[in-house]
C-alpha cells in the first residue's frame, strides 16, 4: 500500500539522521523534507543518499532531504509520527535525556556552523520572507486552477449556474490572503501569530473605505500582501516592546490591546498608503520591463533562475508574484522564469544521449524527467547537471533562450501570465491568462518551452562535455544499473556521476 511505502521511507530516514531525539523541528516544502538537528555529526550522509527514495540532500538553515513533489507531502506526516512514537518510547525506557549543558554546547556548535554557511544578513532575511509564503502555495495553486477553469467555462458559456460558485472558491482565499500573510509573518519573526493576523485583517476590512489618509479615501485591500507583511512586522516589535515593561498580571490584557491599537493606527494612516504605492510600482515596473526590454529581460530572468533555485532563493520572489496577481490577476514573470526548467530538461535529455553507456546516470535522468517536465527541477539539478558542471551552465543557456522568446512577445504586446504560483512547465498551462486570448497565450508559452528544450539540448550536446570528461563518464554497460562510476558530489551532497578533477572541465 502507498502508506506502507511512505512509512517505510520515513522509517529508513529516521535512524540515519540521528533518531527521534536528534530532531528539533520538521517541515517540508514542494520537494524537500526540512529538519533541524541537535547534533549534525549523528547524520549518516552516505547511507542517507543511498536510499532509493532520496534524490539528494542540501545543507542550509535546515538539513534538507530532497524527496520530490508529492512524495515529500506523504512521507513527512509518517516521519513526524515516527519521531513522536520514538520520543514516547524513549521516555519510558530510561533513554538518556539531553542536559541543559549539552544542549547549550550543541546549540553553540550549530550556531557557529550556521554563521559559516550563511554569511550575509540579506540571505537570511530572504529565507525568512520565503518561510512566510511557502505554506500558502498549496492554496494558491488550488485556487489558481479553479480560477482558470472558471475562466474557460465563462468564455465558452458552459454551466452558467456553476460559474459564480467557482468564482467564490477561487477568490475567497485571495481576498483574505493578507490575513494569512500577517499570521505567518508574526509566527516567523517571534510574535504571537494571531495578533499578526488580526492587524493584517484591518487591511481587507470593507469599513476602511470610510477612512481618509493623506487626503485620500482608503480602499479595502490597499497595500495587499506587502502591507500585511509590514503591519505584522510592526505588530511583532510593538508586542515585544510591551512585554518588556507591562507587568505580568496585566500582560494578557494590555499587550494584545496596545499591539493591535498601535499597529492598527500606523497601518491605517501610513502603511496601507505606502504599501499600496509600492504594490503599484512593482506592477508598473514589471509591465514596463517586459514591454520595453522584453527579449533581453526575458533572457536575463530565464538564464539566472536556475542558480536561484539551486541556492533556494527563488522563494524570495513569491511576494512579488503574489503582489502582481493581486494587482492584475496574474504574474507576468512566472512564465518567463519557467523557461529555466525547460532548459534543464533539454540539457538532461542531451546528457542521456551523450552518455549511452552510463546506465546509472541514464536511470537517474529517466526517473527525474517526468518531474522536470512538470517544472520540478531540483531532482535534475542535484542529480544530473550540477554535479557534472558544464551541463548546468548549458541548461541556463536554454532557459535564457526560452525566456527571451516569451519576453519578445511581451515586448510585441502579447502580455500574459500565471494566475497562481507554484506549478511550472506543463503544469502551468491551466493557469495561463492574458489579454490576447487563450489560444495565442498557450501557443506562445508552448513555443517558449520548445525553444528552451531545443537550445538546452543543443548547447549541452555540443558544449556540455570536454572530450576527456565524456570518455570518463561514458563507461559501463548501458543495460546495467551500475554504480561503479559514482561517488559523492561535494558540491551538492548528492550521489552523482563521478567527476574528474575540475581542471579537466576547462581542457
């Protein structure tokens, strides 16, 4: 049964990351199981990477195990259950309890290692912003698909009685997204989550239309997610300030009241106006960028997106996408950024054909390509292109070509975008929307994918390998799943094809 398989995967992972007592937190994103560890030295990296379900590991602010889309959402609950069961069992068997001194020593070591890996405050801040929006992606996807379906039914004149119901389903979450952003912001930055949501809810309250700020009447929703983010951050600081001086006996009454009152007034008479201007500026700039420098802008955006995915920084773009969707109904950037995945797929197919005798690498590519066509590029990045070096660069070339193609049509006046974020590749087709009709929109997006596939393939096929590198990799039996040519990749932590000395890559 699928549940048994997922539980077996979780059970195989748990002892290799140090067991239940070594886990301090568990979460997951679209493709990765993210765990925080007490003692990093207890992790058996090599055994973990050898598990069939594990596509790779990434060390960042958390220890991240790449399991792939769908799988990670099913394995994570089983992993959480096993951790809880293990802790309960240990509590009744005299299991050694970690002392305060041990925790302090482990925490100091982890903190030092964390500083070494994340040298810049900007990088840390962007990750925290991403942590606010990542939990919202499933709802954005679901509502976006329903919005696309509703648009098709409306254009065709089918099922008119169902259209209002679908519109309510698609729009309900987006109309209140500011509340969820405020809640997650306060939670991420150390405040009381519900107070962050309460302050952000002011932004979408219909009654704000009766309020005048800067001589202008406010509009419900003005400032959107940016306003909610700023309001909740302010609420966190006000709450912490209150707790620093309010007596404990009065804290439960005074602190929430002052937090909502002070933050609410600043939001109504300042942040909503400023955030509204910022949101308008983002939309205006994005449209101007693609209208005036479409081909070049698309080339740059499509070419640089894979490195952002590799670093995990692509999630910092979520607030921008969300702001564009709030303003115009779709984000014009996502179809262009999706071209990076097309370049990655083309590069992987080229590797497959250039190395006909490397059965292990070809098997990896075959298993990762379906996810790649659907826009999930991490398995191909960490399992194929990045360990090889040059194919990662040529994949970026393919993404740049596809981005330039889509950007050119934006420059010619055929602007379109995605009504939701999350999906990419072929999965983005149901979410496309534009002003030139669905037929033209779909044709241009499909053309961009084709360009990305072809250029990524050609660049990798002809320039992705030095002669020496291809000879060293193209060994073994094409019908045998051999691992003789594999060794751990120090660049990614992923077990991948054996790579010669870096100097070979430039010969």
